[in-house]
């Protein structure tokens, strides 16, 4: 009789204790690195001086970089002329990206090969900086009047 | 006296004797107190893609809970807490809401390692099924690395305070 009472009590206690339920919740924050620009710069017009040189600048646009990548090391931003080919002889297009989070490399001449513009960017970053273009002409009396259009692409890459 | 009459008289004489040996049993039927809380499954993985401001949110409402109780008295409530994995990382929150037809759902409540009320005023005798809604949110997401976070959530049915 005692055994029966003991077993019954155990069973009732077990039922009364089953008042919890569990769930395993899995959450992810996706890795994203974004680089955007505010728009295209204004047209830059050069009037050649008597010495055959001239330059024009534009700093009306900005870039914004955001990243939450969990990669090791640092990031950098490179620039390249991605459409239109290299600049005509005796002309150059240079660009400088200002940075609060990384090291700006100053004004760098753009070609159809990538050039470092900012280095040492942290992998967790949210920053906005100005873009300054400089269009220069040398020996301008050897270059015919023309309009030049180029597409410039900025890219975030791992610095390692 | 015919045989039939003898049998009848003998039968009548034995009835009072037999009643003297009858006993009564007191039958006690005990309905044991029982409370059950169950969930249908785990929610689907929740993946956030941050927007430009570093904010992101995702909702899962694919699972349900069921509650059964036959307690004699006292209202009951359902609480929730993070049982395994520790508190959520900085700039992230996990909230949960339990829908209820017979109690009072307290809406979305942020989960921590301490119990938080999710449904109150459940009657002592309850039978109900409700939707579980999880909300995973990230703020200032550019200050935390991409990662996967796993937490075990425990729901508890307990007597009202």
C-alpha cells in the first residue's frame, strides 16, 4: 500500500512539474559592406592658360561606407576608371577621398588599374567623406578641344 | 404446502440475514492537478540585413504554444526568459509575444535571463493555443560584427503572484 501511494505521489509530482516549454531561437546578422556615392560630380571645364596648363576641381559629392564584416584585418577603398579607357595624353583625372576612419592617400591619379584611395579602414565602419576630383591638362596646346567622360568605380576590398 | 410456496418463504427469510452482511465502500475519485505547457517546434532562423542606418528587424510567427491547466484555484500566468546562451549581445534585442484568447497578452516583451511576464490572468482551468511571435532587432549594427546568435528560450506556467 505504501509503495502504491509513493508511486502515485511521484506520478502526480511529475505531472505538476511539466509546466515549462523551451524553444531554440537562431538569429543571424548578415555580413554587409556597402559603398555609395551621393551623385555624379559637376562637369569640370578647363580653360588653358598661356603656359598650356589648366585644372578644375569638384568637391560637390560624398561617399558613404558601411561595413559589419567579421573578416580579420582592415579594409581599403580603391578607385579605377572602369569605362572610357585611360585619360587622353596630357590630361589627368585625380581623386581624393577624405576619411575619418581610415587613412586617406590624398589625391591619386586615376587609370584603368586600381589605385588605393583609403587604407586602414576598420571592418566595423560607418563613415561619410568628401570626394574631390581634379581634372588637369598639361601641354594643352597639343590637345584639341573636347569633352571627356569617364566612369569611375570605387571598391571596398580587404587590405590584407 | 406446495414446493413453490416453501421456496418463496425461504427466500423471504434469508433476505434480512443477507442484508446484515452487506458493506458500503466509500469511493474517492481523485482528479490530479495537472498543468501542461508545450510548443509546436522551434522558430525559423531569423536573418537580418542591416539598412544604411545600421538598423534591422525580422519577425517570426510560425510557432504556437498550448496551455492546459486544471488547478483548483489561483490564476496562472506564463513567463519567458533566456535559459541558455546568456543575455543578447549589445545593440541586439530578442522580444517575444504570446497571443492569448483567455488571458491577457502583455504584447512584445524583451527577453533577458530573468523571467518576464508574457500572459497574465489565465484562469486556473485553462485550455488554449496561441501564436508565438519573435522579434529580433539590431540597432547601431555597424558597431557589431556579422554573427549568428543562438538562444534557448524557456516559457514557464506559474501561479500568479
